């Protein structure tokens, strides 16, 4: 029994390292490769953002020099690149400078911006609201409410503006009773 209680000799760190050298080497290689991939992706995204920024500025110059077709071509590409800053800004430029006359095309641009997963919810809500305003007088009450009710029911920063817009919609249609009922339902 006394031989069973004998202490097992402790391995030194150096012996442990030598026995598991291949495992340590594999872990080290994985960490280095992971870091290189992260750094590479970061640099790729920076270059991609810089290119989009340069294209956006080119489009603005084309607008200033009255080369609207060239500007639209660039802005169209940027909208579909789903950049969280330049895609919405490109749509704003298209609308502000009336680069597209086809309302359906602009509504497709709005849908593209709204579907951009990189945007925060308040920016998406803003573009839902802007899309509704862009449709204008042609919008039916059902479409107006289905588009804007989620914004009113949320804690969106656009909640009050949307509420005022819906009330104004009813008032413009001389539907004073609906405007009053809507105002009560929101409070």
C-alpha cells in the first residue's frame, strides 16, 4: 500500500510542451490565420467604402455639371451596394435632383433601402415614412395605414411626425371625424 501512495513525478512545463508541440503549433497557426483574415477583411471593407465614397462624389460632380445620366448610373449602383450611409444618400440625391421620372423605379429604390440589413431601425423607419410621402395623394388609406401603423406602434423617433402626417391626410380628404378618431387612438 505504501508503494501506491508514492507521488507521481510532476512533469515540467518544458516536457509538457515538447509532448504537445504539434497541438500548440496548430493553435498558434489558427490564431495567426484568424488575425490575418480579420485584418484582410477589414482592409477590404475600407477599400470598398472608399470606392463607394469616391463614386458618390463623382455622381455629385456629374449632377453639378448637368451630366445627369452619368450621375444616375453611378447612384443606381451605389443604392444596390447596400452601404449604410451612401445608399440612402444616393436615393436622396436621385429624388432631390429629379434624376428619375418613373415613380415605380423610385419606389423600387425605396424598397431596396428599406430592405438594407445594415441600416438601423430608425433609418429604415425614416425611409418607410419618406416612401409614403413620396407616393403622395395617390396613396390609398389602406396602404397609408399599413405602411405607417408599425411606426406609430413602435417607439420610433418618427412616431409623432407620422401621426401628424396621418391626421393631415384625413384633414386633406375632409374626413374630420376620422382625423379626430385617429388622434384619440394615438394618445
